[in-house]
C-alpha cells in the first residue's frame, strides 16, 4: 500500500499494523498467557489449601493472585487491539496496552503496600504463627511440610513461562508482557522466601515468618513502582524507550539519521512516542536553502522512515523553517 | 524482584543454617518458640478453663470436670505433666494466652472462636450438631508459637478419636 492512498487516520491499525511474523509472535504470546492463567489458578487453589496462618504463606498467596493481573491485562489489551482506527479513534487502539500496564502496576503497588504494612504489624504485635498438624491420608503430619512442598512446586512453572515470554515481549515491544515475564521469572524467589519462613517457624523462630513475608511484599512493592513509572512514562509521551525501559529506543536515533541522509534535508529532529507495540513519529525537517520540498519528496521520506522497522507505524513529516533547541537529557 | 536472585539464595542458605544452629539440631520439629512442651513434660502445664457444660464444668471447690477437662487430664498424664487449672472467662483467658501465662485453653471453643490473634486453635478434634442444627467443630486453644505443644496435643486428640 502506498502512503499516498492512506487516510488521515493512523494508517492501518489493529492486527494489520503488525507484519505477519510479528502477528505470529503475538499469537504465541496470547497462548502462553492463557497457559499462565491456567497454571496460576491451579497454584492459587493448591496454596490456598495449605496456607494456614503463616504470614509468609498469605503474602505468597496474594502474590500468586496478583500474578493473574498482567496476563489478564495483556489479553484484554490484545483483544482491544484488533479494532481498526476510526474517526473517533484516529490513532487506533494501541494505547490500550499502556492503560493495561497502568492498571496492573497500580494493583501491584496497592497490594504490596498492604502486605508490607501487614507484615510489619505482625512483627510489631509479636503475632506468633501457629502451624499444627494436618490430616493427610489418615496420618497427622506437620502442616509445614505440605506448605513447603506446594511452595517449591509453585515456583517451577512461572520461571519456565517467564523465560519463554521474555523474548516474545522484546520482539513485540510489549511492556505488559515484559513486566509479566519479569515477575514470573522472579517467582521462585518468593517460593524460597516463603519456605525459609515456614522452616523458621518449624525451628521455633516465629519472626522468621513475618520477616519472609516482608521480603515477599517488598518485592511486590518494587514491581509495582517499577511498572508504574514505566506505564506513566508511556502514557505521558516520554521518548520511546526499550522494552525494559533501560534506555531510549535505538529507533529514536535511527529515524533522525535516516531523515538526515535525505539530500534535501538540512536538519531533522523527531518526536517518537510509544503507542504500545508501535511508535508514532513526528519528524520535523528543515529543507536545505529554505526551499520547500515537493509532495513527492515528502512521500518518499515518509516511506523511507516507515520501511526502517515495523514498529515505526505512524509517521508524520512536518517541514519547518527552523527547529528550536530542545535540551537533551540523555 | 528483590535484590538479586543470588543474594536471596545466599540469605536463604544462611538463615536455614542459622536456624539449625539456634535449634541445636535437636528436640522436636516443629519446635516451640518458648519451649512450652519441654517445660510441661515431667513438669507442670497451665490450663485455662471456662465453664461451658458439657465440655467444661468448674465446681465451687475448684475441681474441673467435663469432656474436654477429661481429655486434657489424659493428655497431661501422657506427657507426665501436672495441671495447674486457671478458671476465667474466654476473653480473660485469651489475653493470658497471648501473654504466655497459659499453655492450653478449653471451654467448648469452636473453630469459629474469635480469638485467633491471641490463641492458636487446634485442628477440630470432633464435630457436634448444635441446638440450631448447625455443625460445630470443637477445638482447643494453644499458646501461639508453641508448635511442638500444638502438634503433640493434636496428635494425642487424634489418637483418642481413633480409640473411640
């Protein structure tokens, strides 16, 4: 499709915005997220059965339930994404990723805060967790053992799923999927902290449990903060960053370099924002000798930029007489 | 994700090792945080009792009888402990449990008892049908954090149930 026949709405959107192989990745990610939800539901049920009155187990249980949020947010956003742009949604529906990200981050933050307060309170109030016996196949066994076994098992699947999702998140440039994969990958640390807490109770060290719960809840809180920053950054149109938010996305430089390589362009500065999966580029160009470019030249430049990468989805070229200096931060 | 995974593994290993050292690798597992069971075995055990027939009855001379009183007496005998009875209302006894002055608390407590922040409730040792037709799960109270005592009492109650 040549750019000249595209409407003023954001080119094509929905799944059409993604090339075939990227769509393939998206489908894979959707399937993995459904598997994650299935695994987590089983885990939540199993942990719920053995939780008892251990503070650490309660925190781990809450974390397991929270683990459902990012996959749900991802699946809802992926569904929303199918819609094409229209007169009322000229930019398409890519931003639903950002909204999903924000909702998931806020939930993590709220739950993390609650659990930190709860764990500290049980330390301050010297609440000693009782773990008695459990009737298992007609035998009375110390209830701590089933807890430890369930926690050990619950840490395995998320790590595998997280490792599988991480490369997909990078290919898709999907920050919700990335946050989800990152949380999954770290899930075993929760399992170990909880097991240490329960073993501590077994050795008669009651505060081990609340301390382990504190470790787990601080990790939830940190996840919340990290994701909230990233989500707000995306929604407030900061410069597009890599999927792990560590640095500005290389494409933000590549578009400018490509524009500058055009013979009639003297100066080029781009504004690149992350719409979720895809980028929106506003490229301001100063023509050489103040000579206005022809329509053909503009269309050629736009096509050249679009061809750089599938992520560059929506490109606007604005010829201007001069570009004001914008202070650079990184 | 807290600190690095590496740190967590190290901290975990260190804490388990420390726990093993503290507990001296001996004694029961799970262990009591204050050693109630060890103190009671061959010694004395403090039992709080609230009047609640047929589970617990306290006669004017201070003698405690009833289904649960008999069970606790048998349990104390099994670990060679002498019982010090402490009569009182549930709320008063619950506070004293929290303060560590009592080891066990009886008086027809059910699994729905509201004292779980002060008292550790045992696994139900029997189920009865109440006057209004609802089933009640009968439990006893144990000093919180004393998990060796709790496991010991629960195991005893299990065995009694099996004998009946």
